[in-house]
């Protein structure tokens, strides 16, 4: 099956403006107070014609915002929602349009045990589609209190546990689990899905594809790019292609390493000196508060992470997961990748973050497994140092296990 265009947005069903605030309201944002808070603009793209759609929203902290994706799969008798995003009226309307063409939402899948950004929207999405069955991965947990799923808003009568209660639509979809892996505070587990018809492999957090240029979603809200595309807090949020590209690369470094090697935090006096400039006295620019100083070499660091122009967008393990979730689980990750190689129908990778769809084959996944086994793993050096320090602190206080044995 050919891909018509991976970047063609689906227009609003009723012709309403894309930026209509009421259609993008998300009232439950205080449960996970991430940017853009109560207003979630959504880009809908058809990834595989007539089969796979992507519903994308921005999400992040201090404008370190990256795309988060819900994937919609067309079934023989309706639709499946994988990794729901905030179900604003805009999202519900677009799903209603798909329901009118392909049938009702049959299943809503929470494919992760630990990803709060995927978990928080599920109860509201379930209420929006009261006839749909809700599927969740095993080992669901909440922090700081362990609460039953029904207390968190999951509908008890129609919630099923993946693998324990079966899997949805197994006549059309195949399912694999990464984990369970013990994290200490909870358990990591991710459910991967293959749509046999399109050859699309749906993953949540364990694989990503980072593009070399800003994703199309930022056309709806370029503010994060413009904020991080500056060098000082007293610079206005001027919108230019160059600033957008700089902002994107820095956001990627932030999201990948938390504090990259080439980033310094200037003294407080310097931060305040560049704050509250006349051009920045508004919340959008954080009133000029910009506690970052990028050192020479940061662009080369981005290139090393993402690759050259030809290599950019290749699937990879997220650095944060490798160093904080998988540092003692290399074998489990490799085994999971090798298990996916058994699905020879794979043609596309659709992660829940960053870019999609990505052309991929079972042979490429086999190569990725070999790379995981052969290359240095969970480094302590360079930009990895902050992540390594967090891991060592968690180990010191016994918050994560040193034993790499998988959870039962």
C-alpha cells in the first residue's frame, strides 16, 4: 500500500476555524499540568489512506513540547483508538466524521502501564464513546497512592486487561508486550500492535523517530520553537524559519537529555537582567525569564543524536528510556525487538511521539536489535550525565531495583 502524503491534514468536519478555542478546550489538564494546559490544538493526518489516522497534540514543560499521537485504526466493523490524546470537542468531531464513514469506535486501548500522558485522557475518551470496550495493559499503577482503576475514572463494566482477558480484534491485529519490567515505584509495560492489513506497527514510547526539522503540528502553535530559538530572554519571539529550526533542535536536546552537555544555566543576576524587556512583558514569552545559555557545539550534538540529513528520522530508542527505564534491561529490549521481527508484514512504524509514519521492515528491526546488543548502553558520559546522575540517585535511595530481573 502506498502512502499518499504523511503531512496532509484532515480539515475540520464543519468548516470551523482550526484555532477555535472552544473546540480545543481540555478541562482535565490540572491532572497533568503540561503545556499547552487547557487548550489542545489537534492536527489530524491520514497516514495510510482509508486505514490509519494520526491525531496529534503538543505536550511538554517550559515550552519543551513535542508531538504526542493517538493512532486510529480502521477495522472491518469500526475503529480502534490506540494511545488516546485529550478528547476535546475538536477531536470528538473528527472521530465522529470517521465513524460516519467506517463505523463506530469499538475499542480504546491504553497501551502503557506507566505513561501518565497516555493514561490521563482515557477516562474522558471512554465517556465520549460509551459503547467502546476499554483495553489497558496489565500492571497499571498510580502515584503516590495505589488506587483501583475505577477510582481513576476507568469504566469497570467495560474495561479489559490486555493479554489477561485476551486481545482486541485478533482476527485483524497482532499484539506483543515489552515487559513487564520492574521500576521500583511501579512497572513498565507497553503493548505493541500490528495492523496486518496496512503493515503498520503501533508503538507507544519504546521507539521514536526524530525528524531533522520541526513537525507540521507546530504550524498550529510555533511558540515553543520561537521561545527556544532565542539566545537571551530579552529577544522577542520573532517568527522566522531559521528560528523555528533552531528552536526545534534545542527542544529535541532538552527532551532527550534533560540537560544537554552544551547547555549552561546562567547566574540569576544575568537571567533577571535580561527579563521584563518591553518586547517580552507577557506570559507567552515568560516575561523574558530564560534560564538557558547554549554553548558552541550544540548543533553538532543534535546531529550526533538525530543523524545526518539521510539518517534523520531513523527509528531509535529514546535516550530517557534507555538511561532511566532500561539501563539494566538491555536484554529485554533486544528480545522484544527480535520478537517483532517475526512479523514479516511490517512496513510502517507509528510511534506515539515525534514523527510518523516511518518506513520500516522486519529486517531493519533485526538490525536495530543487533545494534542494541553491540553498542555502548546507557552511557554515563557527555549529555547522558544528567540522566545517569538521576539513575544513581534513585538507586542510592532504593527507589529503583538494581536487579534486572523482569517483573512477574
